């Protein structure tokens, strides 16, 4: 349970970090919070020759909230994002999902952007980025590029980041006016990976009717799955649930069968959507 | 901070005599300035135990599941097995050894127990004690953030720590008792 030796790099700026990645990228891993990477190293499931430790790049420890949304720097710990009151106001899905990411102690060290770069389809933040239609900004000596959530997740644990690129920040668009959100999941034990999780964003029109309903899923597909359930929900809750059941593509593993995960996707779709819609209604009444 | 290269142009991990490259890591541990020279792959838990001979921090699963190795990094609980010492160079760490009062008090008394430690004693919140350092550090920080926890809050507070002996009920009792003791003592 000890990591294999690696060459350690401790850059103090993004410029230094991407210069190291330009030289050693294919043999290097970026270390931020390490809450996913260090277990992989300890179990020797990963043994990169180089580790680019970005914990000294204080400029990346940043959460910026504007009317457009929430920008999270690569070194912002999950706890910081979860507890940021202005981030909560602009995009409530963030704290709703973050409270379900492992345990508080893990969130004190783990980073939101690291979680995205890890690209685990069982990760809450991957689902939130996909559901909100967010972006990840990657930096390299070749320049900077903005990658949409739809393009960012390529497969299980596989992102669109090139070996020489550093994910420097992620952007989560704001919840639209007249919107409500919810994030629910079922796990075997508190803080474990979810057997299935569902995030929902509901938007109401001026008359209080449902204008849009989207749900995002985790642990039931190879990359984060987002479904537009607006029409299905207008037909009926069960119609939406069955659509979700048919759309997900879970696998059977030691924790749950594929059928059980499909059942959870159907049930949690209704639960998340109801909560998101009632939140939107309550918000409308308050306004 | 760049590292020296070997004759192939790669950064040298293994230096000439076959030993692994090492780095000076400076930490403030329980208020005391400590330095050790360690390889980059040294976890904070091993740094505390092996290099500083401070064995109060226990190592259970070594991959972040059990919580036994939890220490406070700049006041916030983290898994010391999921943190490399070199990553936290210059930071401040509080371990179980830093929880009790000054062991060298003027009257030569035994160290005073912290409110959380006292509550663990009163509530029988430990049996074998292996997991205890992780619980004490976690709860100590938890009560700073949440001084008046409900029973549900207490369960949430300790949810990331495993105990194989107690069945947790006495630990939940201890969280509530520690909150009470903290208020009585007027501690932070």
C-alpha cells in the first residue's frame, strides 16, 4: 500500500506546470487534492513516472461567482465550493451535489476540478457539469481552450484533456430564473459511491407551467447522461420514469445489479424532478 | 521548483548511490517546528509516524476509507494517508498528540484531557482504541464548525470514520457530551 517512486514536480505557477507537462505529459499525472489519485497510487493501479503537484499554485485556489455562473479554480477544495454562499445562490445544484461527494474530510482536500478531470461516471461533479452544460478550461504551452461538458467526458475515467494539458478551471452556468434544482442518490453506505444518482433542473414559464425539465445521471452510464424529460413529464411522471429506465445503461457489479440500478434511475427521476419542480414553485411564490 | 536531471535528461528519482531522491519537508506539528528529509512518495501519515516518530496517528486502510489517520491540516480534518508530506510543506498539522492540555503543567499533573477526549472516556466511546485518534480529530474540528449538534448532526459528523468495536452509539453520545463539556468549559 505504498506508491511506487515517482519524480515529483512542485510548480508554483500555471506557466511552470504546463512547461513540465509539455516535457513529461505522457508519463505524468497531475496531483491536486489526491483523493482519487493517491489511492490509485497506493494500490499501484497507477504508477506514473512524474507527478505534477499543483498544490503550490495558489492562484488556482479560487472560486469566482458572477451573474453568469460559478467559476471554480483547479485548486479550490470541494468544501470551499460547497460552503460558498454566493455560489449556492447562483447555482444551488453545486452544494446539493457536493454534500454527497464522499465525506466532509475527503471534501476538505479533494478538488472539484480534480474530480472532473478524473472523469468518473460515478462522480457527482461530472453529472453536475453535464447537467448544467458547463465547461472545463484546459491550459498548455499551445494555449488555452474551453471544452464543453458534452465533449469533455470521453469514457469511464477518460477526459478530453491532452497529456500536456492542465485543467485550470471549470465553469458552471447559473440556474436560470424561474428554475429549481435537486440532487438525490442511493448509496449502500453513507458517503459511498452512489448506486445511482439523479440531478434535476426544472424551469417554469411565467404562468407557473413546466417549461423545461432535464435530469442528469451518475453510475448508470459510461459518461454522464443527461435527458430532456420536459415532454415525457407533461405526459406523466411514470412516463418520464420509464423513459429514464430505458435510457440508462448500467452494469452489474458487486454493489448492485444492472436491473436494480435501472429501477433506481426510474424512481430517483421522479423524486428529483418533483423536488426540483416544487423548489421552482416555492421560489416563484417567494418572488 | 525543478528537480535535477540524470544523464538521460530525465529528472532523477533514484540518485547515484541507488537511494531515492529526498526532499526537506518542514511542518508545524502540534505547534512545534519539525523537519525531515523524505522521498516525495512519503504520505503525511508515514511522515508523522516513521520520520517524526509520532505514532499517535494510526494507519488503517491506507486508501482513505477508514478515517483512522485523520489529522487537522491548518485546522481542517484530512486523511493523512491521502496527502503527501511534500505537498503540505510549510503547513500546520494537529494530531491526536496535540489534543490534550500541556503535559508539563507546573504541578506535574497528568495532561488534561480535551473536551472530546473526556467525553470519549465518560461515554465509553472506545474499546480497542485503534480508530480513536481519527474520531477525536474529526469531532474536535466538527464541534468548532457546529458547536450544538443534534444527534443526526453527530452521526453525519462521524460518518467518514470506521469503528469495529463500539457500534457507534457511544461515539454519537460522546459527540453530544463533548459539545456539552465544551460549553461548560467555555472552550472554543
